[in-house]
């Protein structure tokens, strides 16, 4: 019986880092557009975006990325 797909830890970290960096970029842009251009964003989403951005700024360097 197959154990499923297995990938090396280094590759898994690279995939995780790429995903975190993409999401960080998206949330920063969404937040910037709201604050600078007045694009509508639900108030709860704004607060959550800021919290997630701060968390990602701790995680990205942990996985070897640069901000």
C-alpha cells in the first residue's frame, strides 16, 4: 500500500515560504489600497490583515525568507 506523496523537508519549507510571501504581499497591498486609496475593506478584515501581516513578518524570516 502506498504511503502517499513524500517530499523532502527542504522542499516543504520552500513551498511554505513561497505561500507565506505571496499572502504577505497580497495582504499588504490590500491594506495599502484601503488606507491610501479608500478602497472598501470590512473593518474586521483590516484589523485581521494587520495581525496576520505582523505574524507573517515573524514567520517569513524563520523559513529563510527576506522582507
